[in-house]
């Protein structure tokens, strides 16, 4: 049987996904974006300066990054989350909100989540099985605890939206990348974003009261190879 305290702890520290909402249109003129102070505009070269994300304020840079992620389609996201007690959750996610294979490993036991064709399937570890059968895929609802316990880590866009909401500044560019700093003066971490080509994320480092998260992003646009789901229970 799974330990309830463990499930609750994981749900608490990972949180739930941040809903992405758009602003209603209007006729009022938009405030101009402030001039960047972290780079020398006099030395800016439009032809060699990359995608221009370094010219944006933190809010606009974050929105540009999220748009690039949506347009890129599937991506790969890997790395550990370590909670405040030192317990490690290893994340290996490939896909997008439409099609995903996510694998979460805790204490050597792995739970797999597959999202495809509008349906979600969970193959739980013994510790995370609950009402499901460990080692077998089952169809689950979006609000099933077997799914929601993984919080915002089910696909890259969801994770990035959740964990960059407090972006406060854009750092100075270096090595074809720039840091979107998180929290006041970057006290909570940074998201590394490409300055060449689409403004896609490279890595996310974040530490707060819930724990520390270190993720690497790659494989943008690569097709996702899903496992054989067999005759999944509950479908």
C-alpha cells in the first residue's frame, strides 16, 4: 500500500498547474515597454543580435518564451526535484499538452503517464498505485489523484508557466543565451533562454520553500514515441 503522507507531500511541494489566461482586447493604447538597462543599446546589432529577447522586460520575455514553446510542439524535460526534506523525484518528460510520455521516479520506483488523443493513462509504481493496478496502464480522469499528484510537471509548457510566474528581470546575454531571473534579484533561480533562433528554454534552476528543481530542456519538435498501452483498464 502507498504511504499517504508521501503522496500528500509530493502533491504539496509540486503544486498545481498555473492557468494561462489571455487579456481581453480593448481600445486603450498600450504602455510602451521600458528601454532595457542590462545591455548597451548602442552596441546592439540587429543582424547578429539574435532573436531580440534580451531587449524585452521580464514579463514580455516570459510571454515570448511561452509562445515559442507552444509553437515548438513537443520537447524533452529532464532533471531532479528535491523536496525540503531531501527526498528526490526524478523527472523525464517528452511531449506537449496534446501528446506526452512522462516518467516520475521516487525511491527507485517509476510511474508512467501517457497523454494522447484526449485521454490520460497512468501506469503506477507499487507505492503510487492507490486504486490502480501497479505495472499496468489505466485510463484516469483529469482530476484523478494518480495524475494530479505530479502537479505541474506533466509537460514542459505547464512546468514553465508554473515556475516562471515570478520572473523579475532579464540578465545580460552570454554564450547564445540569457537568464530570465526569478524572484526579487534572482533569489529564487533562473531560466536560461536561447538568444539565437526561437526563444526556447535551455534550463531551469529554482529553489524555494518547497525544495529545489533543476531541469534541462531539449529535443524541441521531436516526435514522441509512446509505449504500447494494451487494453488499458477503465477506458
